C-alpha cells in the first residue's frame, strides 16, 4: 500500500523544516520501508533510530490479525446471509465451522436448531403443513432455492403433515456458511398458504 507521509514538526529546527516541506512515498512490508525514495530521507540522518522514530509517528502500524484471503469470512447479519450466494462446496474458501462458531451464527437463522450428530454439525428445522400434498408443494419451493444455490438440503416428510429439513455440507463434513445461506433463504420463503396454524413440536 502506498502511504503519503507529511512530517510536520516545528521542533526539529532547520532540518525538520525542510523535511516538513517534502512528501515521501514508499511501499511498506510490515513496518519496514523498502529501498527506493526513502534513501534520500534516511541519508539526512546519521541515526537509523531517529529515522524509524519519525516514520513511526507518521505511518499507521499495520496489524497481522487478519483472516487469510483464501478463507471466506462469515456474515454477521441475517439480511446479509439471505442476500449472499453459495459457492462450490469443494472450494478452498470453505471450511467446516466449530460448534462455537456455529452457535454464534444461530441467531441469524431463527427457528433453526443446531444438531450435533456423532460429531457432525447440521442445521435442522421442522414445519407443520396443512396436509401431505401441501408438504410436497413446500418441498418444491425449497427445491427451487436449492437449485438456484447449487446446495441441496436433506428433505424429510414425516407422518402426513410434517416436513423436516436438514442442512450441512457433506463435502466438508459439517457446517459451512453455505448452510446458513440456504437456511436463511428457506426461512424467508412465503409459504404461509401451505403451513398449518399450529407449529410443529
């Protein structure tokens, strides 16, 4: 990143005055300047320590606490999840979540449950529908979401009036952000005409 430095210090006397009128540009790796336009600046001082002190007062020190670029960052809002698009399940950007990470995401998908089945995490939710055929219609709506996202949940029709959906990323052996994206999109479906007024237990 290119940084423009303006060292405006009146306390450095004639030398400081001349420095304040000069704009230095340099490319940083961490907090150390590369060779280049910094040579003239460094040669004006006999002490490397003094140069570092002035540079440090003008340049924000970068932080190393960043998510690696190849790892996809988790969304922090429900509306962000519903607006996002799934990426291929085998992508290097995906990684399985820990149970702690998954729990932090749960408020973003209301009414879904986090299930740990033999060490494998997944999202699960059950709806009560008006009848068997309405259950199949509900699955059709879900199928359209799954096809559009290229990420397919497990669908279960229980008894004659209950549907249960489980979402996980089989290729990753657990939960990824893809699962929360699909869960958020399913939760946003307008399916009131298919559902019973009584919620599933």
